[in-house]
């Protein structure tokens, strides 16, 4: 069965890997991103750039475009977000609001707006990107971890809210992801221990599958380099 899949933050490294996974499975993929255009093309994908996912009108317009083009929405993967490393003493208090907006409010806004279409699906799936760093925050990780902890609580609360519907809600909690940006920021790290974007996409693909139909409200760590 061909499914209609939305990947927010789909123009980034992880979003690209997730979109590639579903496209390879034969699904209809839409990538929605704040960036104006994708860094890499994806054949057959519906790309919608320049969308502020905290703007309800803009998010709704993007969702309507996807639903019209792909005949509804079956899967929503909330990858959109950001990262800041900052100590509280040396940083800006505005960073806390920025992380809250980028990581939690983007997911909450588009998920709320997508629920009517997802509930029409025979097997609706929502998969959020949490963070292993939000389970126990280290120095400089406070603002980021607090926002991702909010994503975890959103996942749990919404899973209970949607119990009895066709929609499941889960989150993956990666450790450090092997991306060019992370390599540049941490050049002396052991990259082999970092999680590959494609490996995270595999876990997301499982949570979106029929095999995971009885899994909802899970916060699934993804921590091994491979």
C-alpha cells in the first residue's frame, strides 16, 4: 500500500535520510522545511520550502497542499528542529525560548493541524525526534534538553489522547548523529560511535510500519554507531 508521508525538516541531513527511506519503499513523500529549497533533490517528492512551522496558517497551507496532492496524510515525521550548546551563565536566556520554539512548538503546531487527516488514515503514524541528551542533560545542554524533553512529554500525552484511534505516536531518541555539522563542531570525537542518519531512518520506518501497530507512547533510544 502506498502511503502519504510528510517529513518536516526534510531538507536537512536527517530529514533527507528519512525521506529517502520512505521514497525507496514506494511511498509518496512530501518534504516541508523552513529553508527555501532542498540541498539535494529527491525524485518524485513534493518539496515545500520557506515554511515557518510555528505559523499555523503557513503550516496549514502546506498540509492542505500535501493532502490534495497525495490523497491525504498517513505518516508525519517531525524532524524539524535545532541545537544550541550554551551554559546558562555564559549564554543568552533567549536561547531557551528559541529551542522551545524550534524543537517543541514546530512539532506541536503541525501535529495538531495534521490530526484530522491522520485520523482518517487506516494506520496513521506520528514519529517525533526526541534526544538522548534530554534524558539527562549535560553542561551546556540545558535549553536544548528542556525543549526535547517537551517533545518526549508531547509524545506520551498525545499517544494516550489518541488511544482507541488508528493513530500511534512515538519518538526516537538519538545520541550524537553523524552529520557534517557535528563533525565540524567536534573534530576530535570518535565518529564511529555516532549514529548514522540512515540507521535512525530505519527505526522510524519500523515505527511507521504495520509491525509496530501496537506500539504507541514509546521513547526509543537509538545510540549505536554502525
